[in-house]
C-alpha cells in the first residue's frame, strides 16, 4: 500500500505529519525524486527560451541537484518535478567559466523562484561537444 503525493507513490510508513500536513524525510525524498526523474524526465531535451538553446536532463544532473545545499532544501528538490516549467519561465543571469580552472566547462545561471525567493537553475555546457545539461538549482551564485 502506498500514499500518493504529487502523483508519486511513497511506501506507507515513511510519511511524517507536520502541522497536519504529510511530509517525508529528505533521504526518502531524494530517493523517490531520483526514481521519478529517471522514469519521467531523464533523457528529455527541453528548449530553454532565455538562452535560445536546448538542454538535456541527465541522471548525473538530477543527482547533483538533489544533493545541492539550498536555503529551502526540501522545496528546491520538489521543484525538480516542475523543471520544464521552471526552465520555460526562467530568465538568463550570466555565464561563467568553471571556477576550478577547467575551461572546458561553462555554467549558465537562470533566475527562478523557490518559495517566493530568487534561486538559480545551473546548466553546464561542455565546450568539447557543446552539450548543455541541467546541472543543479542553487540559492546563490558562486563568486569567482
């Protein structure tokens, strides 16, 4: 038996009630969202109007996004279920070369909103093949 929240089935027994609202642990949330993403969005190519390019959703990008720290960690993870809309309505902020010194990677930052506050979708573009993937969602852009 399972509970169905946002069209995702959760095994019975992992729901935690907080102020009358069913929630679940972050560990379980990451696990379930990763499986949901594999079944529903991994491998998809999505047009991103703010950069006039297509991007691909990959398992590595989903894993990175789910493990990325964020002020609103739980809500940031939930935003993955709405990533197509998040990308469609985002606005371009800037592009940066990889701060680790690897000039084969560029990161594009797109402004979105999580829980009413600015957050940034991170897209990674590799110069070698020009492929752009969804990489993460962060609450602030790293300074150089």
